[in-house]
C-alpha cells in the first residue's frame, strides 16, 4: 500500500522520520510544511492557509 505523510509541526527542518521515510519513495510520499506550526498560535488564519497549502 502507498502512504502519504504531511508533517506540520517541525516545518522545513530535516528530521529523522523524514530521512527514514524518504528511503521508500515508491511506498511513501513525504511532504513537510514550509514553516513550523504550533498549538498556541498568534496567526491562526495564516497557519490554516499554510497547512492547507502543505
């Protein structure tokens, strides 16, 4: 089965899970949001737009 992963929390930083999952490009499609997202935001509408874009 194929899997898609969209990472919101860590932004564009390279992570261990990204390094691992990118080893399987035929099974996993990995996408990271361009900037970090937090639960306590000062710009909720911007966060929603960026998450939708990712």
